[in-house]
């Protein structure tokens, strides 16, 4: 097996294990499939534009519109016209979303402890840094 095949397999297995972990704790929420979007909005300070979400998550604008509409209908976000650029919307989290974020953060601490049981802090840091670099490399491939 070459490096690319091994990396692909390991990323797929980690992704599957991660989503199984999340599903265990969040299967009862009605937006499980969009949980990462709520988390990202929170990371961006609780407010962001739709364009920022598309760029950060590599999601087409038309698909993001559907996701945003779903989250708004289920009372996880509020969408208002961005006063800095009236052509875009500013998306903010609701108290309902902030409750999920608090639960998510608590479970992620548990996840980090379990996942990193046999890893040093440096190995965890290097893993995330390496995956970010791989993502950047893929971005460059997609531009060409």
C-alpha cells in the first residue's frame, strides 16, 4: 500500500469513528447532520456570513442556502441582513444552538481524552497540524 492509499484509509476510518462517537451522543437532536456548521459558527464568534461558512467548509453556496434555511426553521440560527454588506446575511446562533454547543464541548473533552489516551500532547498537535497541511495541499490541487 502506498502513502496515498494508507492516508485515505486512515482518514476514512477516523472519520467513521468520529461520526459514530457523535451519533452516540447527538442522535436525538434534529440537526445532527449539520452539527459541524453550528460548531463552526460558534468558533467564528457566534456570528458569520453565509460566504464564510461556504469557504471554511468547501460547500457550494446553493447547498449552504438549504442548510441555513433548515437551521433557521428549526430555531438554531437567526439570519439578518449584514449591515456592512447588504447583499449578504449575517448568521447568528440562538440560545437553542448554544445549549447544543455546551453539550458538544463537554462530550468533546471526553472524546479527546479517549482518542488521545496513548498520544502525547505533541503528537495530537502534530496530527491536527498535518491534516490541516494535507487539506491545504488538496485545495491547491483543486485550483489547478
